C-alpha cells in the first residue's frame, strides 16, 4: 500500500492558553470502550465539563458519603480535554493524505449550559448542524480523545494522582471490531494491526482502500493504547433498536471480558443512557422531585434478574472473573432526558427546573457519571498497591 | 431457466480432483425404435416413449456432472455416430443449452451400436494408459448399422469381412474401464428390445480379455422392461420446491438478516416452544456436491434437492424427474387433485418418504390440515429409515413443512437458513463447506448449554452460564479463523458467517 502523507496542525479553542502537558510517568491510563452511539462522547464532554462547570451529580441508589468522590480537575494542566482528529483529506482519492488536527478544551464554564445538553443529546445528523465539532460518524475520520484529571484523597500521604481517560471516538466500530475479534489484538505497544488480520472483520475486503487504511490505523492506535491501559471502562447501551447493533455490542462485551482476563486488567462496566430504562428513570425522577427520597435501587438485581442490560447470562458467567456485578457495574446517565427530548434540569435549590417557558437557570442532571471513573481509579490503585506489597 | 438446486447425497469427497477413472461417457441410442412406447403396466400409468425415459437418464447424469465437475461426454448414435457433448467439464451455466439440445434430438434411422462404443472408447483413450473411465450405453436395439466394428458371436469365431474386432479396441493393455449397458425393453423378440444375447457375448469377451491382461474393470448388462423400472433405478429422488414467500439471504437488508438470525436463535433457545428443532440433525459436512457414485444406475442414493421456482416452474421437470416431476408441475399449477391422483398412481415408483411428503404438502395447500398432518407423520416414520447421509436434508424439508403447518416462524427461519446455506455452499470450495457445516453443527449444539442456564438452580447458575459462555467463545474463535481463512470465498460464505455471528450474539 502506498505511503500515506501525514500532516499535523493544532487548533485551540478560545481561552486555551497552552497545549496539554505530556502525561507524567506515573499517570494511570483508563481506556473507554463501547460501540458507536454507546455514549462515549457525551461521557467525555460532560465529565470534562464537570470539572469546570461543577455539574451536580445525582446518585442512584443514594450514597451515604454524600457523593464525595476524590475526583478533581487537573489544575496543573489547563487542558481538560484533548481531541485529535485523524482524517483522510479526500475520501475519494485513494492516495489522499491523512491529516491530524488537535483541539484543546480548557476548564472554563460555558455560558449556556442548556445549549451544551441540546448539542450533545442531539442525533448524529443534527449534531453536525448544531455544533462546530466533527461529530457525525464519517468513514474518513476518527478522533482520539484524552481527558486529564486527578484521583486521590488529601489524607493520602502521596496526595492525588494524575489520571488519563482515553478513547477513540467517532469510531466505535473500530473499538467493537478490535475487541470482538481477538485475532486483531496487539501484543506490544509498538505493534501494528496488519491488513491480513483485518480480514477477520466482516466484508473488510469490500471496503474502499482509504477506509481500510484508516480503519487499520485506528485499530493500531487503539490496540497500542489499550495495551498500555491500566484499566478499562466498558460502555453498554441498553437502548439499541437495531439487532445488528445489539449483536455488535454483545460481541464487544464478550471480547472485552476475554481481553481483561488475558491481561489481568481491572474492568468497570457503565450501562449508559440508563434514563431510558423505565425502572431506573422512575428512581431518578423521584430523587429529583422529592428531596427527602433516598433510593435503595438494587442495580445488580435489576441487571441480572430483570436483564436490564440485555446480557444477564453473560454477566452471571463473568462474576468473579475480573468483575463483581455488585461493585463494578453501574447504571449511568450523563445527560438525563425528561423523555420528551428536553433535558432534565435542576435549579439552584436542587429541584427540577421547568423545561418550558423562560430559558432555565438550572443545570443538566447527571446520574452516577463519576462512579465508573472513581471505581476504575480505585481498582488501579488497589492493584498497584498489591503489586508494590 | 431455473436450474435445480440439488443437494446430492454422496459419501465421496468432492475435494479430490477427478481422476481418469472418474470420466464418464454416455452412449445414447437415437434410432427410430426409441420412439416406441415402453409399457408401464404395474403403476397403471400411461406408456411413455423410450426416448423420453432415456432422456431422463441423460438429464440426471448431466446434472451430476455439472454439480461435481466430473468430466462428461455424450455420444448419440443412429446409423451415424455423433458427439454432441465432447468429453470435458460441464459448467452449470451451460446446462440449459445442453438440455435444450437434448430435447431437440429426435430418433430416426438404425443403430450402429458397436461403432458408437468404439467412439466412446476413443473419448476415454488416454495414450499408452489405454481406455480409462466409465462408459454407459443406453439402447433398445440390435446393432444393424455399424460400418467399422463388430463383435464375434462367440470367442474365436470369425468376424465379418472388413470389420475390426471391437473387444481389443475397447480394451487395450493398461486399460481400466467400467462398461454398463442398460437395455430398454425385452430383447426376446427382434425389434422389441435390446439384443441381450449379443450384449452378453460382448461382455463375456471383455471379461475374458480383462482376465488375460490382468486389467481392472467391471462390465454389466441390465435389461429394463418398463418405464417404472427405469425411473426407479434412475430417479430415486426426494425433491421439493421453495415456498412462494422464500427470499434468498443475499436479497435481505443487513438489518433483515439480523432479524432472521435473531429469530433462528430463538428457535434454538426455546426448545419447548419449537419442538421440531429437536428432530433436526446437524448438517453433514459432505452432504452437498460430492463426486458421482459410479454405481448410480444399480443402487442409486436418494437424490435430494430443492428446485428453484423463481421465474416460474423449472423446465424439463417431467423429463428430468418423471412421475415426481409431473406431481410438482401439477402442484405449481395449483392442480392439487391431479397431483394427488398422480401420487397414488406412482406409488410403486416413488420412494415412500417422497410420496408421503408430497401428499402432505399438497393436502396442506388444499387446507386439509388434519390429512396433511397425518401424511407428514407417516413421512417422518419413513424418513427415519433412510441412510444417515440422506436423512438430515430430508428431515429438514419435513421439519420446514411442519413448521409452516404450525406457523412456527422461528423454526422455519432456522431451517431455511441451514438449507439455503448448504445449497449455496455446494458451489464453493469443499474445505470451506466442511468448516461452515461444522460451525453450523456447533451452533446447533449450543442449544444444550443454553438450556442448562435456563434450568439451573440458584447455586448452579454461574457454572451453567460459564459453560455456555465457554462454548460460545469456542464457536466464535472458530468463526474468526474461518473468516481469516476464507476471506475471499465470496458472498455465500460471508453471508453464512454473518448469520452465525449474529446467532451467537443472540445466544445469551
């Protein structure tokens, strides 16, 4: 295959004074994986925004500690989020070059919080119109996303630790393929996914050459960073209408279980878009309306007995094999909807703000969003301390 | 023309390339006497012309040759010997042309049998290796027109002047020849049937020469006096036609394919609601294609096929499949009463499982559900008596009809997928076919481990789930290897792998 030209340029969003600092040697990396539209983008954007916006997070079931998780924005590093787009310059030209563009997002409040929700909760087609971000999935690009934060408690003698959350966005298909087909897996951080092994992907040979090349590069990039990852967060969407998407998600999940077992990696599962699950949404709604309500929702029971994620048998089989369904599986919703296409907002008093009428002063409700991240960090540190001991 | 989708049952592996011995030449008598009727008293059916019956044999052998890639040649003879199909591989796409040609061949004139055998031997001649292959002669007559070759009436007796001895010509040193003569009609009276005495004398001399030279080979003569006898020998078939709402996999939108796979998986996951699935056998890896059985005229396997009806009824049904072809023609024309009458008349000719299945199918089309169920039950009993190689595909056709009768869409989808996959894979590499059939069989076996997860008690649930997941992962690993190995094997293989992959995801 002809060598592809690679050009690099950097864009800064307004207010970004500098580029992100290179991660330090003790930075722990967490890979976020999920099929297309499983909620990876929303998770990164809202969670990154959380550090600057201090978005309130609701916990279901309620937490006794009041939700004090030791997660912080990285004040040494102005950049909360870094996105690098890899794009073929001309999709119709098989010899076209590959262009990379990096954008940096800093810890700054947004003027209109509702607008953020509308942009991120819109369908993929609408996102391209509503935002300047290259969100609609295209076959000629993928985006590497990195979010920097710190985890740790002031009581900890070592203080907080730098962490990096990483994914390949706009390319959930790449992620699904990589984990589903273990014949693609890289065994070292410098490895390359070969054209030959890519043929394990259905119909790969029938794709256009530029798409094949981009896909192989994406698989390689992903393979390298998950090889270096200290933990994985798997996103599962319970709201997949298409049977093909459901099959893709199940294959991905089974692949991720194989991967973490083979490499002894901590795994945390986030069932995203949980507000689409009626039982769960009922708890969220009640928690927002009645400030005295303390939810006792049993997540594990809901997932295993009532098959809330559509993979009860699989989760049962994996119990104790790198995950605990009680401690490592979370129902999350980073941008809760009222169910009618409007964001569920809470006002200053913590109660639901009206969705109609004058633009609200409220902020979007996030449910359990930080839990998978905190749990992944906790397990990384536990593993490191065990190793150290 | 809708080419038949056959799934020939054969124990021979189609992967091995045809050897010189696998070459087949058919010698077909086209003398005027072939226009005479062949009595068919035992079945009570009307008489048929000998040529009509003989064409059936040719159609069938041609079809076998096209399916297996075995070299085939056709020699026809009156007083003149012709080679309408030179010895070579018959390509499936050329079948309609050859079949049209055969349909146009009209008997006339006399019979140059010995000259024809010599030409057939020439086609099979392999230089210093002698004559190697299979010759099948279908004739109703006496030699009365040969100009070059003759056979001594008795060993050592003189030949007619100017004629060559056919025996050493056909059987030179190093030969390996099988000659089978099918004589139509009794030859007790001249011009009423084949000259059995001359044929037997010829075969005796061949056997003697083979003994002298130490040659391998088989020589036989078989006389058939009725059309039914010939059909029984030549067309032992279980044939079916697709249903009007059949849609090939390749026509499905990817999401529809996923829906079909999910539906099929449901049939595997819920055995109580889909009892028919339990009757299905795992697909036989070598159940399709396969090399021809050289003894097809003597002890034919049950030919199993699903005829495509896209674009109307298949051509030459009657010619190719005799009474069964006629039944199918009537069924397709919605002449159900006539179809049932024909089935009764062909009782002696048709294999019981075929007759009972078609009776059920016709009755179901007539909405006589109770009668159809009774006939199908009897067909199931007959199917149990079939040899294993034939059993699996026949049982699937029975199960498909039963699923339709019970309005069980999930089972119907699963069976259709297996059937269609087996058929489509008939044209691909034998190793790919075997691997995919093995994958399908393993997919079917997942029913067992999945059921255990449903039945297990609280304490055993994790063990059962673990075992099931391990079984799924094993199949998925094999599926990945198949994807890598057969990446360029074409849409038939890819479609089957896609379907299995989605089914696997559903088994959770």
